[in-house]
C-alpha cells in the first residue's frame, strides 16, 4: 500500500491527499502531494479515557487507560504530518488542540439525509425508542442504565409505556432485558423509519463516548422529540428546551420523559425546531459545501 501510494503520487499530479480516520492516516506519509488532510472524525483517546471511568474492574480500568495513552501517542504523531485535521465535534477539536497546540484543526460536522428521514406525524403511543449498534460500549451501557435507573419509574407513572431497543448484535445480557415489563429488544431492523414513526420520544442515555451522535440528527430530521444526556448530544449545536431536552440524573430524565409523553403540543414544538436545525446546519449538502471550502 505504501509503495503503491508513493509511486502513484510521484507519477501523477494530485492536489490533495485525504485520509479517513486514524487507521488510514499513517499512509499520508507516503503521499507526495502539496497538502495532506486527515478526517479523524473523533479523538479516540478521549473516548477511551472517558470509558475507563465506567470500568467494572481494576484490570479493565488499567487496560483502558493504557489504550488511551497509546492512542494519544499516535494521534499526536499522525496530526503532525497533516496540513489540516478535521473533527466532527468542537469538543474533540479542543481536545486535540490541547494535545498539539500548533495543529490546524477544523470542525466538519456529521450530517443527515433529509430526504430519507422526513418529518412524521406525532405518535399517540407512549413508546420510547433507542437505536444504535448494541455491542458498542456507550450504547450498551446507556441502555442498561436507562432500564435500571429510569424506565421502571416511567412505567409506574404511565403503565402502558414501552421501551424499544433497536440495533444489531445485542449482547446476551442486553437481550435478557425483555424480561422487564414493557421492554422490547428488537435487534437489527432493516428500516428505522417505521419504528421512529411509532415512537413518541427517542432517548439517548449515553454516559461516555466522543464525537457526535448521528442518531440524534436522524431523530430530529424525522420530527421526533429527543431526550439526551449532556454527553449524548455533545458537539451538536442544540439548545435544551428548544431542539431537544437534556437530562443527566435519573429523576430528571424520568420527569422530562413523562412530561413529554403527557404533552403532545410540547413534543410538536420540539419536533419543528429540531427539523429546522438539521435543515440549516446538518444536511449533507451544507456539510459538502463546507468540505469543498476547506479542500480549496
């Protein structure tokens, strides 16, 4: 691969070399071009540092901290060979700037397909929906936390409430959550839109991670009310009470969801504001324009 890139960029003229994510960024060293750009997406070392705070054993914590250090070393080294580094979140951009003050960093946000995810009419069913890859640790942790700390109290207030969990590869422990009243583990679904249509609220109870959550952009584009932790919506230009609701502690999360389930007009107002936001800032067309500007 390295020899091929070196030969290709010596024999032909290219204006830019563009690498996606840390695993490919090292190959930029072998590209003889005027400018090199890395789209890191996230600062992965930040993800591992945050996850180490939720380790269940001392061994896990030590291993996660070691992994964070290893990735920090490579992120520093790789960023120094680039003329420009792109990240999806201002938080990650600040983190990289702390690590390497002289690095040239720009934020290029994630986007959403606004023709695929269209506004839907409000659902009258008290269905809460979470979706994402269920073997991804932040997703699995968030689902367990929500089922343990929040949903039982929602069920007491609204007995007909349901919590649907969609996503591929649910671990065995997570699949067993179906023993809880009102909880459905759907596994992989071919089309999220039919489940979004039936949901009154999308929940994003993440407690660690990095970057930004595309699931929030998809939910807002679909006209769905979202309740998220502060970290869950980190890096997105959202305002609590305007585009979605933010809650971090179980009682606050519970009260916010119950209030939304009982207040259709409030859900409709959030849905309208959320859709406007993604149309203005997070559609792929606008993201593409920004990328072209940066490449130029």
